[in-house]
């Protein structure tokens, strides 16, 4: 009698524990983008679908046309994971978008200032008074502002035309704008096929590829978040081992030629350090003043607090192998 | 003094929004409280807002004028000449069915990203309501009035000026009012695509920077300006139709 009641007690005490493990997700929603080659690899091979098949979780992939779109979808709870540039994510976070970054999907040199083939513009200062296309809320736009500030110019000294990345390239090649803050693969395509010239490059003004997750999702679904990051790690390893094949996948998805895709993946992307750390914090700290100087955030916003609350340096530690 | 009853609903909505956000029922990143929107407006007022408002308002005025000036003679022609109607009207009806956003990529392709495609788009938007107003207005003129005019041996011009125009005026003015509000709508559509100034530009600005307060401030301004311009049209309408005696005309004009 006593042992039976002890066993019953033991059984009862384990019930809350098993009940506390949350029910599997119905649907996991992620974005994929031409500026994130590993997202294309991951989606191509279906590794996430494989990982979550046992739980019966559907994987929904949404194309992101730029950091601005991915962040917008995250804000509206349309996706759980969104890929964006670091500085764009900081801008969003500082303006109230409830996101966190537990993983860095790449260190790219994906943006530069582009001018058409026979442009009379030779230096940054020549941009004064000119029409420059850039997608607001993305790394190229913030790159443009930082480049202008480096020679004492401001946003009001140029005529900024707001066009999404692909449209910006078209506008440059049709001669409708004098310069364009480009983004790969469109930028690489414009260089190799449109004869465009890179007016100004600066690797340190590129702010990494941040894989953002909604704060609420990270807190309530750490298990699923970890599994997504592990799948991204698989894609990262494969991409480092097979860069040409990864370029082929990018070329098919983004409808760009293979040389363009190879330029982006092999020469302008670095997949060696996915763990958010001091390097990334520092990059954002250096970049943050532009947000205040160009009034992109509300006056009085604490940017250091925003950076600290955005980047999660601990979550991915057990998940990423040191390479 | 009559209470401004029309202000009741907006006031209640604003109060509800403010309380909802403060109580945490509504997340502030989705719906900023009205106080935040007011702050954004105050900040914008000293940071280029007059320029944005002027840019948008001028576009609307110019596009509306172009569309209306084209629609008035064409509408009159189609209404008065059966052959012109058979020739032109089917095409116009087909063009009218094309939604504004469908025009944008084509106009961008043909005219680029400067003012031209925006003004053309707004003119297209304003054209059709005015055209429809003129056609139905003139067609709806009571034939007996025209017969009386003919009895008095009025010339064609005098007939048009003294009989047709006043009789058709209510419908024409309704067409003009609709045309103006559509002009505002098409202006925003044009500015959403490629602009460097204007209220539509502010709207995209807010969207791309996760600044819902700027987005809502722009929307609020659009509502206000649209209401103002519509109010001006209403005043004009009342002035020109003061001689009318119908159900809608309550009290002294």
C-alpha cells in the first residue's frame, strides 16, 4: 500500500514537468533573401523541414526584398526569423521593434556607392546636389549616410530617392539617378553586366548579416530557436565547403549569372564567425551615431541600451562550433 | 451654439487608443499612442514638414487641374454628340477600370521617377470622376428645359450657358469633388514608389525605419488635408448651387 501510494505520488509529481514542455509549433516562419546565401542553401536542401518533420511543424518561407522588409515583417509578427543588416536591426530595435539577434549569418561586403559607366562623378564630394537612390532602412542607405558624413556632407546635401534595391539598380542603369547605394547581388550584377563603377567602398561600414528573432519567440521557444540556429550552422558549413555550388544556388534563385553569384559568395562574403560578440557590438557602437545625427531615431533614444538589448551574445554559444 | 458632433467619434477613438496603449492592451510598436504621434508632428513641423505638405499639395493641385480640364470638354463632347460617344466612351470605360496601382509601373517605365509620372498618374485619377460627372450631368438634363430654350430661340452657346450648364452643374460638381479626393489617393500611390519629398515619402520613411508614429502622423495629415480640400469644394458647391431647392439643402446657404 505504502509503495503504491509512493509510486502514485512519484507519477503525479512528474506530470507537471511533462505538461510544462510546450506543445509543438504549428508553423515556423522564416525569411529567405538573396543577400543571405546561407538562407537560400538552407531552404534549397530542406534541412529545416527535415528537422521539424517529427513535430509536425510546417515551415513557411517568405522572401525578403531587403532589411527594411524583413524588419517590417518581424515587427508585424508575420515571421519569426528575419535576416537584416546589423545597423538596420539596431535602427528598428531603437524605434521599438521587439527583436533580438542570437546569430550572425555572414560578414559581407555587400554595399558600396555605385555610379554608371561614364559618370563624371569621381569622388564622394561630387555627390553634392546629385540624385542618389537608396532603400531607406537598410545597410546601403546607412552606408550612404556614413560615407557622406565622412566628407562633411549630410543627407540634405543630396537628393535622396527612395527605391527598393532592384529598382535602384534599374534607375541607375537608365540614367534616372546619378548614383546608387547598391546591394549584392544587384550591385555585383550591375558591375559585371551593366558596366557600373564602384565610387566608394568601405568594408568597415558594412554591418554584418544579423539573423533576428522576435523577442517573445526567443523567450517562449528557445528550443525551436536553437534548432533553427543548428540548421543554419549546417548550411554555413556546407557553404564554406562548397562555395561554387552555393553560388549556383544563389544564381538560380536570384536570377543572376554565375559570375555575379560567385563574386558575391566567394569574394564578398565571410562565413567564419557566426557568434555574436565583441566584434559586432563594437561595429554597432561605431555606427550608432549616424542614427542620431540624421534623426532616424526619436531624440533622446539610448542607443547603447538598444545595442545591448539587441545582440544576444550567450544564446548561440553552445550551438556553434569554434572554427 | 451647436456642438461639433462630428468631432465626437475621432475624439473617442484617440482617447481609446491612448488608454489602450497606456494600459498595455495595445503594443506601442504597432499603434503609438496619440501623444507620441503629436510629438512626431511637433518634431516634423520644425524639420521639413511644410516642405513635404507643399510638395504633396502642389502635386495634387496640378494633377487635378490637368485631369479636370481635359475631362470637362471631353465629357461634354461625348454627352452631346452621339457619334463621339460611340467612338470614345467604350475606351474610356475600359481605361477607367484600371486601378491606380496598375498604372504606376508603366508610368515609371515611360516617364522615369521625377514629377512627370506623378502628375500624369494624378491627372488620370482626377479625369474619370469628372468625365463621368459631366457626361451624366449633361445627359440628365430635362429635355423640357431644352425645348423651352429653343422656343425662346436661344443660340447654341446661349443654350449651353443658360440651360445645360446650370442643370448639369450638380452632377459636374459632384464629379469634381470625387475627382479631387481620388487625386489625393493617386498622389500617395505615386509618392509611395519613388519620391524624395511629400506626405507619401514621409509614410514610406516611417515604414522603413520602424517609426509607426511618423506613419500615423503622415496618414493623419493626409486625412486633414483631404478633408480641408473637400470642405473647400463643398463651399464652392453650395455657392454655385444656391438657387437649388432639394432635400439635401437644409437651412439657409
